[in-house]
C-alpha cells in the first residue's frame, strides 16, 4: 500500500490503470506531504509524495519503466515487398489504422527532434510530423482525449517514428519490410518461395505508475495496426491488378 499526494496523482489523471484503487485518507505514517493523501492499490507505485515526483514526471531513470513489443506479419508472395515499403513510407497508414486515433493533422516537421534523438539515425529530407488526436477508453464510461506529436523518418527498408505522448510517455517504433525470419509459418495466401514480412519493434518508456495500462493498450493496438496495414496493401494491389 502506497501513499501519494493529490497533486502527484493529478499528474496522471486519465492514464492510471483501471485496476488501481484510489482511497481518500488523512495524513498518516507513510504520507510525507503533510496534506491529504490517497492510498493506491493494484499497481506498482513510487514513494515520495510532496517531493519532486509530486510536481511531474521524474527525471530519474529508476522511476521509469521500459516495455518492448515485437510484431511480425507475413506478406503475401503475390505482393512485391517494394509495394508494402512504399505504402508504409507515406506514414499515414500507421495513424489511420490506429484504433485510438480519431484524427491527425500534419504540421511543420520537427527536424530538431530527429537531429537530437540517435534513434532516428542519419537525418534526411523525409521527416514529417503529425499531431495525433487520440481517444482512450479507460473503463466503461471513462474516456480521455489526448493530443500529441508523432515524428517520422524513412530509412532504406522502412520507417522510424517517435511519439511524445501525455504524462511523459515516449514511444519509439521501427517498421521494416524484410525477408521472413521464420519460414516455418508461411502466409496463408503465399507460397514457400522467398517471402517477406512486415516487422515492427516498439519501445515504450513511461513512469512505472502508469506503465501497466500503457503497455496493455499498446500491445493490442500495434498488433492490429500491423495486420491492417498488410491487409490494406494486399487488397489494393490485387484489386489494381484486376482492373
């Protein structure tokens, strides 16, 4: 059982795990802020109410968690890999097929971010930045709308994107079109010939308090995005060939 100041928990209003139980309490041993506190049950949490942590996301890496997701989706052998590559390098399919994104708008590219983050590698002229508007269902009847920037860069075999979400959540994603790594599970529409796949690697960093919810949401959302992107490319390519 952990004690937190109201100011601290308000920093994460709308992003706490639905399993967390918040109970008002009076100051007592373990509550260091000297003000009203909440007891937090059902999720990992942090000591130190009333300290730097109560004013926002901590800078200490010890208070942040990392979560990674690895996804592969087979590409039908009837679709050339360069077609899939060209499709994902428009960037917008990744936003269009994100079930929590309600809309997005392109803004001036955040060139400075790409130059400052080693994740992107060598900067080039393909940089684009979008404002993503997302709606997250926390629990039945509890919905939160959030806006945040997503910056993308094309690389020879795919794209790299970074999203700076609310509550200090940062998401790095790399999407690449590559030769199948597991030829023991060929795609249902392909052959045993040289096949390709769409591979996504997701890295999330967030405060440990909210990571359980963030990770659970991201796992489902990103797997669905990958599958829908491949399905869309296959459908468009095969439909085009018939006309």
